[in-house]
C-alpha cells in the first residue's frame, strides 16, 4: 500500500505538459463530414505542424484555433501530426 501511495504522490507532481496531447480534443470539430472544420485524418504531418505553428504565432488568424494551439508544446504538435497523418482518408 505504501508503494502505491508513493507512486501516486510522485505522479501528482509531474507537470501536465509531460503528457501527450489527446487527439480527441481535435476531433470534436475536425472529423469527417464536419460542416465547419476540415477532417484531419490523412493530413500530411508537415502541413498539420505548419498550420498549428501559424495559429500559435498569429500568422494564421482564428481565435478558436489560437486558443487550442497555445498550450501545445512542439512535441504535442508533432505527436498530433503523426497521429492524424497515419490515419489516412
């Protein structure tokens, strides 16, 4: 029991940023058949990465996407890009 408590304590102090971004935060809007947002399945990783970095920097204007992209690290964006590009259409 002490080992479990120690593990729980250790995990609780890790920063949230150490965990990868969840693709479901994107697919709520970006899914097949969405009338307002493009489907991300099969999007080339470099295209996804460039778009997300442009939203973060403000080079691409969209208040919702700016807010969604700001907390993402480069590793988060790379992970999401790999995930969506691997899905294919």
